[in-house]
C-alpha cells in the first residue's frame, strides 16, 4: 500500500515507529527496527523529503500530522503519474515512428471481407477512450453490431462525431439510425458529398476501405496505426466538419422559426422537396410557401443562390 507514494518497507516501519514514539532517536530506531544505522539515516532523509517528517525536535526531526502529510504526498504522486501519462503519449509517438522506420508493414493491417471489417470496427470502438470520428456514405452493409458498439462508447463518455452523405436524408431506415444515435449523444452533420468512408479512433487508429463495394469476401479495407497518415485523416475530417451542416435543424434563429431553419439546412445539402416533406411532416403547399418566403428574405432567385446568401448572412 505504501509503495503507492514511494515508501519502502523500512521507511514505512520507521514512520509508524516515530508516529508512536516521536522522541525515538536514530540509534534506538536502528535497534528496534533491527536495521543498520546507514539504512535508518537514509530512511529518515527520505521521510523528510516526502514531507512525512518535519525538521524539528531533539534529533532534527519529528513526524508530521499524517492527515496533512499523506494528503500532500498523494497529490504529488498523482501529479507525477499525470506527467507520466502525458509522457506515455509522446513515447507512443516515438514507438510508432520507430515501427514505421523498422517495419512499415506493421503499421498497416489489411482486412479481407466485410465480416472481418465489421469485427475490426467493433474492436476499435470498444477500445476508444476519447473520441471517435466517422465519415459515412453509401453503399451500406449491415450496421447493427457497430451501432451497438457506438452506443457503448457513448455510454462510456466517448465523444462521437459523424459526417453523413446527404443521400442518407432519402433513406428512412438510415435516418432512424442517425436519430437514435444523436439521441444518445452523437454529434452528426451532413454534406452533399463525403469523399471516403472512415472510422478514426482517438486520433491514432483509422479504418478505411480500399474497394467500393461493401459486401462479401472481395471487400478489402485497411487499419492504419498512428502515423502521418492518421494525422492527415484527422485534418481532413476537421475540414469537412467545418464545411458540413447539422443533420437536424438548430433552434429558431432571428431570421425565422425553427422550421425555416431546418428547411434552409436541408436545402443547403441538396435534399429534394419530397424528402423535406417526409422529414418535416408538412404539406407541399406549406413547403413551397416557406421556400418562397425564404427566397424573398434572402433576395435569391434559386436554391443555390439562396444557400450562398444564407451562408453569407450566417443563417446556416
């Protein structure tokens, strides 16, 4: 137990002895602990270094109040462990760079088949401790298992951000999945085009496909360990994130109510009128009236111009 704050067995026994008998001399301590004079002197110096003994008393030391002294020692050890944890990240970077130089193949793992890729996604999500980034676009294979793994990650307090292709807005089942995950805490955005599918865990491990189709044994993907490539993928995600729009409408803004806000955002990602009607549950007549009102307020004659104007005004 005492090793947690850096005390040896002799130092612990000496500290306990001095707590019970504060006036015990170094010679008497040596006798009672059945140790050597040099070892006891070293233990006394160590206890003073840790703040467990104060420089006072007939022999130049006396025990400090353990409630105060031990609390201070524990705080110092925690700070040391925090610094060690930070150093571990730096050492991990050195380790990965060493792997790259010695054997580049160890940083890249080729995964054959859609089932194997699904298992690796679950494993990566299960190991996430800080953040999961995802780029999501068709084609879609079965996702139930990975959704369960993401739910577990969210429950552990892992931050999850995902960017979806606007095609999902025309897929009711996919929209239901996104609605479910955002309800659990996922942050979701959408853009007209997502260049690649990607899972990136804690900024250091990525899984991405090498083939277009997503089902069967011919599907191939790669898992990439921490490297310049994963750094580039993080930068790509952050750029796309800034350029994407929230999947669901934000709260009402000064330029209109919440429905107008949602219509603007859905129009900006290229959603068709039929999909907007289904998404918002409003009539075609109401949608056309609201779009006309938005165009008028924006001074726009078409959807593209309306999107540009809305972005300039900070409406989306």
